[in-house]
């Protein structure tokens, strides 16, 4: 006997970006947990995604928490044979016309675990291999990745891990002049957080309450802003000093 329940999803589609936040905890509880009939073993399995449309960059944040130490990992299928160097993988699509980069900033060790190529279909769409970020057998882990792509001569952006310095725990990535931040323990009640602007002039703070107004304190930032339907707070800033987000 197995157990599963609906996935709770929040989503927004805006001209500059799109976002999706999903709580998938109920999909991970069942007798496959490795601890007998662990129907309540997994206490958090969630994913937050922000897609920056103009720069073709997708930032993903995955959370996995269980009562017993179980394998925590994130997988990504690729449309070309990837080369892995440290925390970055890159590959050309099979047509040779596009190149993708996948950067691991938090969570584990990135490797190419391989996959037999699917039957020929269209040159860019069959799965060729699989990347795995392995966090090991632990009770809790968070994974932060950046996927970006462009023409065959595309060069990877500089991506840097940014973490909150006060208040609630947030992890994020600076990608060029954009900063995307995610709540470390979501779902949860937001109580306020502070992080470095890190040179970013556009900031996205995910995992807040949808359609809610928050106060902002930081150079060049508005005094307040309202989240979208997925709970993402987007605003401009000067890129210097700290940014503090608080409830109104």
C-alpha cells in the first residue's frame, strides 16, 4: 500500500520573470523511504524556481528534510553530453547550435552519472545524459542550482552564493546584476531577513506570502513592495550595502 497526496503549487507569469513554488512533501512519504512504512518520515520536500526570461537563466532551490537519514540528491537530464568541472557542468545540444551551463552552488557533489541516449527524435530534445548533485545520506539538505543557456559560443555568467546575515535564513545566487534569494525553511512564517545586496541592481526574494506587501530597507530600494501570486518580491536596488525585508 502506497500513499500520496496533491502537490501544492504557487505560480506567477510576468514579463521579466516567471516563478513556481511547490510543496511535494506528500509525494515522498511511503514504504519506499527505507525506514519501513515511513508514511511521515519526510517532513519537507519542496522546490522553488525563478526563471529570468531576458537572460535565459533558471534558478532552482530544493529542500529535503526527513526524520531518518536518507539519500538526498537532485537530478537533471541533459540534451548533450556534459563536461563537469568542479561545481559546473556544460554541454552542447546535439545540433551543436546551443550551449548550456549548470552550476551547483549549494547541496552536494555534482557529477555526470550517464544515461543511454534515447532513440533519435529531434536533434535538441532527446535525453542524452543525467547530472546528479549528491548530498549523501542525511536528515536535511538544501540544493541551489543555476541553469543558463545561449548560442553555441555562449559564456557562463559569474554565479556567486549569497546567504542571509541576520534574521531568517535565506540562500541565493548572484547572477550578473540579478540576485535571487530563497527561504531556507519553507513553508514557514516569514519574520524578516537581511542579506548583502552583493552588487545586484535587481533583486528577487522568493517564498514569501502571495500578494502581500513587505517593507524594504536598502540603498536604492523602494520603501515597500508587493509580492506576485507565487510569493516573489521583485524590486530594484543600488547594489550596495545590506537589504532588509520585513513584514509591514
